[in-house]
C-alpha cells in the first residue's frame, strides 16, 4: 500500500465505533477542574484511537517509559488547559500511558478527555508520523 493510500485509509476508512464520555463540553471542563490533576488536560471531540503497528524494538522502547503503542488523533480541540492549541484545532497525542474511566487518555504530559463517540483504527507508526499540520 502506498503512503498516500495508508493516510487516506487512516482518515477516510471505516473504523470500529468507540464510545467516549457523553458529557457536554461544560460538564467535562468542570469534571476536570474537580479532579485537580497535577497535569495539563485537553478536551477533544471527533477523535480516532489509533493502535500503532510497531516493531518489537519500537515496542520495547515504549515499554521502557511505561507507554503503549496507541495515540489519539482528534479533529476538534474543545479546550486546552495550557493553551497549546486553539478551539477547533487538530491534535495528535504522544503515546498512551494509561486509559481510565472510559474517556481519560493519559500521556506522559497531558490527559486528553475523549468526548462523544470516536473511531478505533490501526496504522503503522510511520504512517502516523507523516501526519503534518
């Protein structure tokens, strides 16, 4: 499969439906403020959970820092506590450290709140690395 076909399939191909949080944007913002985590957070919608296809060596490197070969690509930022992204921006996370409560996708630096339904897909690490915005 060509690079273009791989990217096209990632963005336009069918995926498995995943359920995120049913909270409204305001409810999610209040929820995160009440949690009082000692990390930055970002509320996102229209997201894709991407299971990365990695080599054993790449997997071993991720495991050294307790990360898993999964990232989120979100088409819509709702709120970012550190103002790294504006409302409506696209965002690609770093690899997953922990997923909890059915909607909190934690990386080493941030927690992403997955709002609404998303899709679950699979892609090669190299394909995801070609996403530029």
